[in-house]
């Protein structure tokens, strides 16, 4: 189902929970709503479902305004954060609920439920009650229940929040496959950027009730349009006076500008390892932290502290070591603007033509 | 030390509960089975028991329906303002705070023959005070908080998500109530019914004030016991008290059973 939202607002008392959010979602896409706690993600989802009515703005499904339709008639499936399974019903009755309401025939219900039970890997659990299931199994029952009446849009509110980290990665791959197979437009909420990046076709970053940016995970990572998005996605260090770092002297032209540098944009090593020594400068290793698969290195350059990672395969550094540092690029931002600045010296000053 | 307290507790229990029950029992049996039967088969006894029976049935039915409804509104309705909810919520407790006698008096003052509303009802031939409707009203007043207070916490505990899930699956409120909400609150409601029956069976003060305690007309089992005691008719008083006590014990057992089921689900 094609979805369009225009100027959506929601007020609780005088608190603005959702503020002027507009977006469009193409049929069949899987969208991740990502953002810090209290940002308004659940509120947006609930308004799409009709469980909460917008203070203003339009919600349009398939070109038809649905603001005044009750949840019963919107053709959506909703998976709640803690699943909200009917606790006095068996798995079978939970999944068949939406079909019974519609007055489908017994055989039809049986067939559909059994195929969903099979699809979600719950075969043999049909007669269990929710309290006799594990978290992951409950999640799948909630998923099957939401899918049973063949909704046009699937909404999932932090579907993996209550599941431990290991099964979580497993389940989200499973969910992505499942949604692809069913081919249903879906929106899921998450706190976890890794989850959003891994699963979603497109990510919408929500902060303080506003839609900060919408785009594919790669676009958002590569091209953050606001300071919030840049600092929220990936890791980063904020540098107050970037003009003191080699290759970024131009930043002095914009007074009051700060920079945000991702660890992966910083390279450290011996001077001889760099192809363009002119673009590098010296720093001192301040601390080293072992991070399981790599070292996290804190480097001090003047009064600026930079954070980067270093492969375990390379020489082990010691605190106090002098290292050569190259910064490839930085996000610059001030009150009115954000932009990306490449290391000017990296663009070879004297290109050699062979 | 602990043993002493336990013994003491039992002692208080025996003095306050067991001995009176035995006393009632022996009192009723003072002239044997015949005395008991005779006391109960008096016209006023049968009438009083019937009145009590009618009051219990009607009050329990009304209280159950409206108690559950009010609990649902107080917990779930989004269209009632927060202030209004708080106000209504404290209003529910009013009968707990006000003495039943005062409650009865309020009804007499509001609906008695000398009041405007009472006169109006009297004119259209519907007697409220000193008649069955007033007694039912008085008992309703006294028992009203019981159902609401039983059901509200259950509703709060189960939360509204299951109901919201049902609505996204296409179920409207009536279907949702019977298939999703009711199974969860069922045992709370049954517990509330038992409490209401017990309370309306034993209500004395409010009913006494409203009914005027007219024999064979507006007398209930409890007010008859009171009158029999006044008239030193000890056997009769004990006999009716015994019938009431028997019901209470039955209800107590039912209550225990309902409570257990409530915890299981
Ligand atoms: N019924 C309500 N009444 C008042 N305020 C509310 C209500 N529901 C949500 N809010 C407020 O609206 C804001 C957004 O809430 P919402 O639940 O949408 O956030 P969220 O992004 O889903 O957060 P989380 O990631 O923690 O679930 C919060 O500040 C919350 O306190
Ligand atoms: Mg939320």
C-alpha cells in the first residue's frame, strides 16, 4: 500500500509529541523509524494505525484520506512492543482472531492459520498459551496474528526490544525475509541503529517530534543533513576548532563552526605508511581500549582529542607513542548549515602523470 | 513469642466469630427443630426473607452491569477528562466513607414524600421511600463501590494493549469486550458479585431508615431480626440469623474459590 503523510502533528496537552511530519512510502518497502527515546516514534505509528487521532495533518493510504477511519477499517497489522497477545487464548486462537472477526469459514480459517503457523515456524505450538512460549516464539505469534487478515500495511513497534541480543539478530533476518516474501509495506520502530541499517530499505530519523531525515541507510550515513543525524548515526567525535587540523584550515572562514569526525575517517600509523605525507600531522596516543575485534585509540593532537579504530593485525601501539594522523573528511555544521569538507591536501597538490 | 501471637489471634477469632455462631445455633435450636421451623414459617419471616431475596437479586444485577460499565469508563474512556475521572473516582468511594444510615437518610431527604421529587413520583403512583424501590436504592448506594473497586485494578493491570490489538484486527467494542476483556476480568467480576450479595444480604442501617421497617411490607431479614430481638423473641431472631449466617458461610467458600481462580488467571 502506498502511504502518504502530510503535516502530521500530535499534541498531548501542551506537549508537542509529533511536529509537522511529512513523508511518503512506496508500496512494498520496509521502513525503519529510528530515533532516541521519547522522540515520537510510537505516536506516529499509533496515528497511522488509528489508535490515536492526529491533532492535525493528513494520513493518506492509497490516495484516500483515512484520518476518520477507525483502526478496524484501515487494513493494518500492528505488532506491539510487548506483543499484547491474548493471554487466555492459545496460539491457534490468537492467530485466527482477525479471521473469526471477519466471519470467515472454519475451513478457510484452519487453512490460513496452519499456513501461517508453518511460515513462522510455530508448528506444534498451536495449542500452547502465550505464557508457555519463549520471547522469540511470542514475537512470531504476534507477527502471525497481525498477518492473518492480510493487512496492507504492517506496523511493528520495537519488535525485538524484549528479546536478548543473540536471538535478536537471528529474528531480524528472519523478519526481513518474511516481509519480503509476503511483500507487504512495513514500518518498524527501533532504538537500535544497527538494526535499522541492517533491516530497512529506508530509514526515517525521528527526533523531538520531527522527521530529521529520510533515506536509504547508506545515504543517511554518507550524507547526513543535520547535525543530529550525523551524531546519531555511526560513531563520532565533535571537534570545536577544526581549522587547527591540517587540511581543514579553510573552516576558519566560517566562524562558530564545529566539526564532527567519524572514527573511520581518521587514519593513524607510521609516516611511511601514508601516500600523501603532506596531508598528515603528528599526534600522541593517549589511551588504548581493546574492543574485541580491534583497538579503539584515543589520539591527542594539541588540545583536540580524536577517536579512531586500529586493526589488531597492525603493530600494537602504546600510550605515549607518537603517531602520524590523517583525517580524510569531516562534517561541518553551524547554526544554519551542515556540509561535508574533504581534506584539502589529500586532493594531491602535485599530481604526477605517468 | 510468635506462638503467643498466633494463639492470641486464634483466641480473638474464637471469641468474636465462633462463639457467636455457636450461640446463634443453640439459640435457634432451643426448642428443637419445631421451634426453628415455626420461627421461620411465620408470615413476617417468609415475607422478610422474600424481600431480602428480591433486593439481593435486583441489586446484584444492577450493580454488576453498572459497576463493570463504570469501571470500564473510568479506566479506558479517553473522552472523559482527567479531572472528571478523578472526581468520579472519588465519588465511587463515597458510600465507603458515609455511614449507611446517613446514606439512607439522604435518600429519604431527596425522595421522601415531603420532597419535590418524592412528591412527583408519588403523584404518578410510584412510591419510592418506605417501599421496595427505596430499599433497593439504599442497598445499591451501600454496595456500589464493591464491583467498581474489584474490576478497576484488574482492568488497569491488563492494560489496553490487548484491546487495541483486537481493534487493529477488525474487532469492534462489543466483540472485543466479550472475547478479550471479559475473560480477563471474569473472576474479578465474580468476586465482586459475591461481595455484593454478601453486603446486600446483611445491609441493615440504610434499609432500616428508608423502609420504615413495616412488617409484611418493607421488612427485610436483618430488620426483622432487629425487631424480634426488641420483642425478646430470641428463638425467632436466632433462627433467621442462622439462615443468614448459613448463606454467609456459603458465600465465604464461594469467595475463596473465586479468589483462587482470580489468581490463577
Ligand atoms: N498518552 C500520552 N499522554 C501524554 N504524553 C504522551 C502520551 N503518549 C506519549 N506521550 C509523550 O509523547 C512523547 C513521544 O512519545 P512516544 O511514545 O511516541 O516516543 P517514542 O519515540 O516511541 O519513545 P520510545 O523509543 O521510548 O518508545 C514522549 O515525550 C511521551 O512522554
Ligand atoms: Mg515507543
